[in-house]
C-alpha cells in the first residue's frame, strides 16, 4: 500500500463523547498502526481555545479549530465557504503534499470543508453515514447540503445495510455505497477486576441489574423504558435500572419518580466503569426509536451481556433474536418525531423473561461474544476501509 495521509473530520459537541466519537477514536487508533498511513484529526468547534492549536498524541496529529461565532445570526454558503477556505489554508501547511490524501467526513455539515480540501489537494473523500438526516437537521434554506455531499464524495460507507437501503431509496448512486460495520478492539473489555463497581455505586449485592448506557435523548426511547420498568417491577421487584450517560434528565426523572428507589442515574462515567457494569449487570437494554451500528450494542456484545433491544434499524443486524438477544416489536407512534416506538408491554415481558432464565442468559452471553469477535472487530473495520482507498489508487 502506498503512503497515504488520512484526514478525519471531527466535531467537538456532545455527540463526540458517544457513537461517532467512539468511531473516530477506534478508526484513528487502528489506522495509525499501519506504517503507510499518516493519521490526522481535524477537530472543528473547540470551545476551550480561541486560537488554532496543533498537537500530537500516540502518533496522531490533532488540529484544533476554535468555534466560529456569528453575531448577526445569519449563515450562508458564502460564509461556510470562507470558513472552509481559512481552515484549509492553515491545515495544509502540516500535511505532506506529495502523498495521496483521504479526507474522511463523518457529518453532512462537514461538506464545505471536505469540498475545499478536494479543490486544493485533489484528494479523495470518504463519507461515513452514521445517522439519518432527521437527527442532524442540517439542511438549510441556503443549500441542500445532503445531496450535494452525496454527489461530491467519492465513496460512502454506511454502517449498516439498513443505512444503505435508506440512501438507495433517496436516489443515491448505489455504486458509491459500501456497508462497513463499526468495529471495536476486543482488548478494551479484558477487565480482570470489576466486582468493585457494585460497591462504588451503592448497589445491593443480590439485586438484578438492568443496564442502559448512552445519551439521555428522546431517540433512545427511555420514556418507554420507564413505562416498561414500572410493569416489570410488579412481577420482579428485586431489580434495579442503572442509567449511565448525560443529556436532558428532566423529563426522564419525571417519568421515573414512581420507582426512584429502584433506579440509579450515574451520569457520564469513565469507560472502565462502563465496562465493569457490562460485566456485572444481568441484562442490557436498548429501547431506541432509531439506531444504526450502535457502539453501545457492540460493547454489550463484546462483554457477553444478554440484551433486550428494539427490533429496528441496525439493531436487527447486530443482534439475532433468541440467539444473543430478545428483540422487541415496534408500533407506529405519532407522539414522537420518529413515528415509532417499542411495544411497552412486550419490552417489560422480554426483560422479565431474560431476568428469570439463567440458562438463557448464559446461552446469549456465549453467542454474543462469538458474534462480536467474528463480525464487529476493529481489525475487520480497518481492513474494509483500507480496501476502499486501495480501489482509489
């Protein structure tokens, strides 16, 4: 493989601590091990500094671009192009020009920066579609950023077949699209000591733990989980719902006030503690209204945690019903913007079924680890991305 610069576009916002941030961290750590690849990460919107900063860490070069604030409240393609030109002018000083360059987009709104690099570097652009536009809400009256992105990029990686079908239905050129599942290094889960976690967070020794990890966000279906947990407690009172992650707690706290003694809100906790909780929990739960190749799902899979999850999107591709998880049917629901929700009664029943069956949990745990190591490893993901750029050369 010829020498290559790989420039990953990142964004400093809340989401970077979760799925996309995990993807960028895993991708960059995997790529930097390849001696033929120079890895750069362009972090856009850094609020902790008002000046451009450059640093190196573990062989990766980071460009930190401060937030650009507009006082007139107006944005346009002209403004975006100017910002992109300024960023490219600064960054290009540090990227070897004689080496082939890949620019890797992760959000639609990074279009202008990727386009500018394509103009001045004659590089190839990859776009990984992590979420659907409904979540991003990036199209403005000034410019159809979404479809211009699909035309501009050289290749689109979707993290599920579900995502590929979505793009094809939108009229995107199928020949540009490749399904590449997210992957994670299994060594992250080789935790030898983890029983301490129950003492650290004050859990009772014998209570069953149901674990949710991720953003506190309407798309994650936590209000439906709260309703299901109330039903579950009637049949299985000796259990605890543990929620790790940050976000908008206000509405969730209101919906859980009737079982506050059986719920723990941990906030954003260290990854080592999350892994320890995967290890000691009895089941994991993912009641999402939309999901792609969820890193939380992959983490649970690698840890052998039996899971109850919504039967939709990428979750249907990660989990196999009755083999490594129990999947919950969904129904139309116009009370949320996604128009769908998990069946609350079924969600409660599936959690009870899995909690109450030790043999089923053992079976799911073994099958989960086998599937994780076969389909969702970092090495597999990196090999698939390198295959894309090999085809460019």
